[in-house]
């Protein structure tokens, strides 16, 4: 169904966020990644500065959560390089040193925000979402296609006024489809937006998720398969 979105909706910068977590402490990196994925974000992990630069250049994340004391390439150099090469990527620097001088130094290197360890995870999520909103163009606060509505801020979906309960992956796929206003979204782009780097590009995860979405959203069908190209709403 390619009914145009309602253009009367107020505009904001809410959007799906892709995050790269660059942290050499495995326990911290894995905990942050798991938590951000539970919040519906696509998350990749790098455990040294060289890998962080490679993955930032390859994936072009919306937000880089960057530990300052990385091996191989120091976090300061990673921050300065990403700020220069990838201006759309926002940098949140994490460090055990959090006095005023360290904060000023981090911001001077190009970081957009700065948090000391230990930190409250809820605050980290809020800051990542705020930076993610700054990384992309404005778009409607509520996405609409016919009688289907998706509110990214509340993570809620309704069809003809009926609440539709979706998993985090289903919501991410639907949001990626709805935000392009009827354009076709490829299988690889949906994988990039809703899954992480470890997902097999030959997986049928997208197809299975779309099947579940169609079932939950009901009739008439909302998501159209475009043979050889992808999907569209």
C-alpha cells in the first residue's frame, strides 16, 4: 500500500538510530550493546580504536559511543578522525576520567557529548537518542500510511485505531519502511537498519519478520513485496 503520509503532522528529528559502541572492556561493551538493542537500536561493537575507525567508515553510524582509552588507536584520535571524516556521526565519549578538564578536552576533539564512568544506563540511552535525533533530517513525528500509524517516540503502532503489539525487530522494520514515504527499501538496507553487523546477509530474517508483520497488521495487506528490489508500504 503506497498511500502518501499525512503531511500535516508536525516535524521533529526522531528516527531509527544505528550505534557503534567502541569499548575495550568486553563486559561493559556487551552490556551497553544489549541494552541499546533492547531499546530498538541497531548496534555494532568495536574493542579497539583501529576497529572502531574501520567500522565507523563502513557502517556510518548515527552515534558513536566511544571509550576514550582504547588500545591500538587512542580514543582521542578516533574522535578527531570521525568528527573530520563523518560529520553526520555524533560522538558520545565515555571515560573513567570525568573532571571538567577532561570534558573540555573531549569536546575540543569533536565529541558532541561526554559521560564519565560509572554511568546510569537510562541516562546513556537518553543521550544516545538525543544525539541520534541530531544526526538526521527532520521527519514527521508520527508516520502514517492510510489507516496505519507509527509513533517512534512512544514505540507504538495502531491500525484503524487498533493497537498492534510488535517486537523490537518488527517495529524497526516497519519504521524503516514507513519513513521513506512509499519508496522501496531493499533487503540489505533493512538488515543494516534493524540488525547488526554479525547478521548473515543471506539470512531469511527480513522475510520472516515481514511475514509476521503482515499477519499482525491484518488485511488489506500493508507491506508489498517488489520482486528483486525489496519491500514498500
